[in-house]
C-alpha cells in the first residue's frame, strides 16, 4: 500500500518520477528519419553541390528553386563508390542504380544546412551494390541551402556546396 505522508512532497516526488520517465523515453525515441526494420548495408560520406535555378514564381518574382544534387559518395576507405544526382538517384560503380522518394525529414543539426532525410528506394536498375537497397538516410548535413548570391536572371544556375553522410539500408 502506498501512503503519502506529505501531500506536497508526494506530489513533487510523483512529478519528478513522471518527468524522469518522459525524459528517459525521449532519449531513446526513434528519430523520424530512422528506417523501419532495416539493416545497414553501406555508410558513405558525400561531397558535392545542391543545384538551384533562378526562376519566376506565380507572382512573377525571381527566386532560387532547387533542381538537383550532384555529389560523389565515398566509402570508409575514401574510395569514390556512388554518384548522386537528379531523381534523386544513386548509381554505384558496378552499374546498380536506385531512385528514391522522400518519406521523412528533420532539420539539420547544423544551421543553414539542407534537412536530414529518409528516402525509400522506388526503383532499382541492374544487380550489384544498390540492388537490394530499400532505404537511404541523409544525415549530418552541412551546407547546401539556397545560394546567397542575387537571383537576377531567369535560368541562372547557383551551386551550393554541401557535405553529408548517406546510409544505405536493406
């Protein structure tokens, strides 16, 4: 049987226990960009650019619009193993290729950086490194946001350097 000797102290104690439980749960909660029931297959580091184009919006004002990524992904040994481009797509040196679709995102931990993403592989081509991949996670992003240069000419291209880690899951 639970007896409260000091009502105010008991309430404070119960509140502290509940707060500790909530904090504990938050510390172990899955990230919104963690893939469901998947096994890590490959971890890479990317270096490249996010490509933007200067385009008119509905109010006929020029502004930067994201077009596509252009990056090279390196394995833990520093070897270039995958090219990342429009689609978004990833193509390995062995010819295997996947196209992804964003299913979740969260802000980067770095200010002025593209968001962290979880993408689902929607199509695959050729057998090889990427043929069994189901998810791609982009984390630890730095840079890649819209250029700070003035967007003054329609179809003007602006490249924004970025780095990130891409983790591929089966």
